[in-house]
């Protein structure tokens, strides 16, 4: 549960000095989200659909819109409703391949959604029935991909086989709908050629179906920098997509979509945690895998840039590796890291952890009652992956 915004500050250390927080403090940088969105929109040669699931905070949504985002990829009726409440004129794309009938009906009738993803015949039937066989639909068939080398593989849950995708495209066209193909190479994919290979598979399906595509959706997965991941610049991914699209048999009117999330918002938020105890190289802090640090836990082991904000002035010590334990009673509430911090970390100090605008606050739970956090806006630059290599220390 978030308390109301506490205010805007020149920097994270200034916010810490003002409030000396004893519960987690989320630091929003809307201007960073605006800049990242503007860059992505400028570089990508098509429509950029922000994946709302990554960070649904209305402040961040408005910041993305200020950077040029006009399309939103929603995965639930609640996300559809949220976007419509913030942006009455936005185009919303319902891109979860499996939806409740009531969600389809409400999205179409009440929120003006016309674009729906699917990956099986039953979903096509549901969409057609719940929209009354509407003639203004755009139905996007999600194509299954094999396991790739993304940090988070997404190949096992959704996607039609090539043969099934052919039948779905033909059946959708027979119903008078516009049609498209989509795929997802996996989250935090650092290999630009993964998009080229996926586009080649999509092209083979479209050729076999003998159906002209109205949409090619290259999905999300665009990576950002973390201390142990240094992906190529966005321009290399876009160049690979351009190459893949050029090889496809498409019409001039075929639209190109993408669904970035992490790439737009990761740098727009950081988290300040307080050290409540230290045991050797393990720090016990007031947030963890059941809060905003889920991706740092046992499943993904993401590493994040961080810096120490001291509670009291003292001599600086060299950096060393630490692991973090979250506040719950569950022993799985552990972030292995390593997190590089000065060796003098002590009880009462704070640690700012960067790159948490993606899949941070939106994954918080109320487990063990540790559900509170405070919000501030800050104006200082975000922590970057390179900050693990410098002694960026601040005495609060």
C-alpha cells in the first residue's frame, strides 16, 4: 500500500534527509520515462505499444504519453479500464491471448478496444461471440517460438504452432476481420537477431496461409543495462527488425507494432531501503522479494546498481559484495546480488537500488504485513549499471 506522494526533491539523498524513512521509499523520475519514450518512439519505425503490466503507475503513464506514447498493450480488463480513465483518446490493444468473456465484452463495448490477441480457435470464437461478430476487429495471432536465450524465457505458456496459426489467420479473415501476427522473443533479450529469426517464422506462416497481414507485432523483450548485462543499443535491435521485415512478403499498408515495457521505464524509478541489521556480508533490509525486489530473488537473480546513503557521517571504506535479506519471515526472501557497497554499511543506513521502474512496485504483495511504502519524485539522474564501478557515496 502506497501512502500519498510526499513531495518533489532535488535528489534521493535530499528526500532521505527530509524524511529519514523507516519503510521502503519509491523514488519516481517521470522525466526519465518521458525521455526514454521519446527516444524509442523516434527510433522505432512503427507504433510503440507500452506494456502496461510493467509499471501501471498513472504518473509514469502520463510521463510516457508526454514522450509520445499513444498506444497501450493491456493484459487485463483492469489495465484496459485504467488506461481509458487516464487517456480517453488512447488506442488500447488487448494483447493477452486468453481472456474472460466478460473482459472481451467490456473492452469492446465500453472502452473502444478493437485489437485482440489470440492463439487458439476457442479464443477466436469467444471474441467473435462477445463482440457480436463485429466487422471492425483486428485479430492478432500470437505465434509460438522455441526457447531462446532471453533472461526470462516466455516460450512455454502462449503461442500457436505454425499450422494452427495458418488456420487461425484464415478463419479470422473469413469473418471479415483485419489480421496480424505477433510473437515474443522473451524478456530482457540481448540478441538482436532473435527478432530476425522470429520474423522469418512469421513470414513462413503468412505465406502458407496466403493471407495479407494488416499487422506485424514484434512484441517486447527489449533489454536495458544491468550490472551484469550490457546489451547493444536500441538502434541495433531496430536495424535487425528492419532487415527481418524487408524479407517478408507484406503490403505497404501493413502496420508494424512493438510492445516494450522494461526498456521504457526501468530507469524511471529507484527504491530506498533501510538497513535494519547486518550479519557479516548479509544486510537485513525492509523490502524484499515479496515487495519491489522480486526480480532480484531466487528465480531471476537480477543485479541492480546501488549506492549507500549514510545515516551518520564517517570515513569511507572500499566497496565489497553484500547479499540482502528482506523483512518477511520466509528464508526465500533473499537477494543474492552481489550488491557492491562500502564496507562500513551499518544499521540505520539507507541503500538506493536503481533500475526498478520495471517490475518493481507493481509486483509488491502484502505478505507478512510488509505492504507499506512511501512515494517521492526526484530530479537527480537515475543510477546506472556503471555505478557499481565507482565510489558514489552520499552522507545523509
